[in-house]
C-alpha cells in the first residue's frame, strides 16, 4: 500500500500535429477515473500546450502506468507523458 500522501502526477504535453478529436475521449476517461475515486485534480495548461492530472488511491507506480496507458491521448500517441510518484501534502 502507498505511503500516506503518495499521489501520482501525470503531465501530458501535446505533440506536433495534436489531434483535437481526442480531447472528448480524454475527458471521458478522466470522468471515469473521477467516478472510481482515482482522480483528485485535473486541468489543461493556460497556453494549451498540454495538461496534468493527479491520481490517488493507486497501489503502485506500475499500476499508475497501466492506468495512464489507457488515456486516449497516451494510447493514440497525441501527447508525451511524464508520470511521477509524488509525496503531496
């Protein structure tokens, strides 16, 4: 089990030629995570270069990686991914 406060920070950066049609499926994916109690925060960057979300209640970095791999922006290669285990306070 995770240490108290351990979260997983997901940072997505749009690649050149970003496909805007993937935004709606991405938002639906985030809604699914929220409904499961796994999504704490999410949002796009003001400059539209990408966005980030914060996962909670995920058992390990490997589980977070498997979960994030289902994000349409990641699965379709539209965005670069950075995933960090984060001791949030």
